[in-house]
C-alpha cells in the first residue's frame, strides 16, 4: 500500500550576502612591538655610531692638544735653558765674566717676556733684568737646586702665568750661584685655550653630525627590514581577512546543506522524488563549495609561490575561442548570446591560465547580463602585445565599486547569486604573472567592459619562434601582425568609451 506523501515543512534558506569585512579582532594588531623594536634598533645603531665617533674625537683631541702643548712648552723651556746656560758658562769662567749688578738695558727690548736673575750663595741678587714680575725669584725653585741640578716649573704670580727655569753654577773660587730664568706664558695659555675651544666645538659639531648621519644611515639600513616587517603584517592581515571571508562564504552553503539534511531526516520515509528539492539544494551547495575551495586553494598556492606559469608560443585568439565555446551552453541557459570577434594575436604565455582568464571574464559577463542581451569577446593584436576585451550589456559597474573589483571575496550589492568573489582576483593574478594590465570601465551604451593587455614575451629559441610564425630580429622577438587599425589604437591609448569594430 502506498503511503501518502507528507507535506514538506517549510525550510529556511539563508540568503547569500556579500562577505563581511574582517572585524577588528581578526585584523592584525597594530605593529607597536615591531615599531618599538625598529626604533630601538635605529637608536642603538645611532648610539654606537656616536659612541665610536666620540671615542675617536677624544683620542684625537687629547693627542692634538698634548702635542701642541708639549711642543710649545719644550720650545719655551729650551729658550729659558739656553739663556741660563749662557750665564752659567760666564760665571764658571776664569776670571768670571759676570760681575755687573745689572744686565744690558736693551735686553728687555730684544728678549721681551724673558726675565733673568742671578743669586749668590747668600740669596742676594747679583744680576737681574731691569724688570722682574712679582714673585721672581721663586724661592721654592731656588731651594730645589741648592744641591745641584735644574728645576722647571710653572707658576702664576699676580695673575701672570710664568714658566721658571732654575739651575746652579759655580765660579772658579768655589762660590755657588743660582741662575733663574722666567718667561711670560700669557700668549701660550691663550693659544692653548683657543685650541681647546676649537677642539671642543669642532668635536661637538662632528659628534652631532655623526649622530645625524648615524640616524639617517640606520634608517636607510633598516629599510629592507622595515619592508620585510610591512610585508609580514600585510601577509598576516590578508591571511586573517582570507580566513574570515572564507568562513563567511562557507557558512552559507553549510547552513543550506544542514537544513536540507534535517529536511531529509524528517522525511526519511518519503520517496526520492518527494525530497528531490533537498537533494538538489545539497548538490548545488556542494558544487558551490567545491568551486570555492578550488579557488581558495589556487589563491593560497599563488601567495606561497607554488604555482608556476608556463611560457609557450600561442595565439590568444585560439585560447579565447576554446574558452568561449565552453561557455556557450551557459549563455543559452541564461538567454545570453556570446559572440566572438577574434584576430590573430600571437604571444608567449600559459595556455591553461589564459583560458582560465577568458573563462572568468566571460562567465562574469554572462552572470551580469540580462536575458536577450549579448556578450562580446574580442581579441586584437597590438604593437608587441595582444589585447583582449569582454563587453556585456548589463547594469554596469558603480563608480565607487571600480577600485574594489580585484579584492578577494568582495562582491557588489547587485551581484547575482552563485559567485565566490574570487574570480576577478584570480584573473588579475594571471594577468600580473604575464606582465600585463587589466582594467574595467563602463560603456557609454550601457554595460561594462573588461580589457586586458598582455605584452609579447621573447620566444625561448629562434627555431620555436619560426615554427610558430614569429619573426626573430636580433635579441627581440615580435609577432608578424598587421598594423593596428586607428580605432584599436585609440582604444588602446585609453579611449575606453569607443566601441571596437
């Protein structure tokens, strides 16, 4: 006996919506730690540069100051000693040549800044210059040479810096005399002070310049590291956004499948034809999930660099014809006519990826075209390039949506159901891998136009070029094509509103 079929309960089907933007919790946290590390590294490099420069400046400054100071001091001491030795030899002569109570009055004029005094054993002055600075003779120096030898010291008397040379001499009678010469060090002190100011000021300026140069050089040296950190942050952000959008995209088909399974479970005794709608829903969502996972896998492999693009001679017109013919049935199903207008456009590329590129653009145009409209696919040669364009007669692209067309999982508000939001991202990757450009514009007649320019690649060998009808001239290989028509040249130059023939 046949069981009456039970009425199927209402099943909720979630509406596909555009993928949500990644929430702030899913985005990579601000790279404060990386910024602090880079800043500390830069400051540390600057400090090392400044520290090394400071050590070098200190060593050089001390060396220069000491060398100049010793040179001036030794010269002054040598002069004082020479004058003292003159009188020491005179006293030691037989008979002694030094007996007058006072030196030549012109001595102070000829030897400015030099003072001489001769003391006998009792400490009385027996010879002196006409003028003596306060404090001369220096009694401490006189006592220091009472037992013989010489003494050199620097003293300050009444604010005047002096260098004093003292030695003892003995005459023929055995009497001991003390000869003391002194020189004013005012000019020497001024010279050394000026040298110190120059060294300190120049060293400070050099240190500041070194710190600035170290800061700038450290910034230049950290550019690769900063770029690497930025790329890592971008990769992490893209990974989190990818995971968030993928989760959102997978949630909808999983929800539909779960609702369909619940429906089948409630109607487990029903015939297959009575629950065919649930099975159809499961099949559609599984297909959608399969396409989504395949696209996600392809993008993941492209991000990791695991996908290699082949380079073989081909004709873009043939590739476009194959891809368009496979989508003709889809266009008929949706009431959209697909027209192909190709011209030979040889280039070197990956036929599988280029066919995928044409398929994505044509499928996207069919999905956005109303019934009774036409999708036009054209291929044209250009100077050392091949041009591909796909036009539809749909609603077109909103101006605010144009910059986001190539984002992963992004879908416009008026996008038809069934897409994954990854097709145009994959198309742009294919074009980028071939060194080309892809653009999208709105047609003045209505609808959108996607156009791709793929530059010609050099053939692997001259033999391969000749076998494919490509002429090799020197190091560069160019396709043998006719000169582009004026309309095509204007369109390639940027007149996106002009309809191609």
